[in-house]
C-alpha cells in the first residue's frame, strides 16, 4: 500500500514540475513581449519629442 501512495505522490510531483516549467516558459514570453512594448514606447516618445523641437532658423 505504501508503494502505491509513493507512486501517486511522485506522479503528482511530476505533474507539478511540468506545470511549473510551462509557467516559466510563459513568463519568459510575457517578459519578452513587455520589453518589446517598452522599446516601442521609448521610440514613440523619442519621435514625439524630436517633432516638437523648433525648426532651425534659416533667416
């Protein structure tokens, strides 16, 4: 009987490990996407900032 309980516990631990691995992979994807959004926002802000600069005086 103890062997059966041990097997069930090991089975559950393996399932938990697999789920944790999936969550880690998902977190990596989310962090990558967040970084891309931050870079895009920085580029947009830089473009907006540069378009607000007054034109050089050519007179």
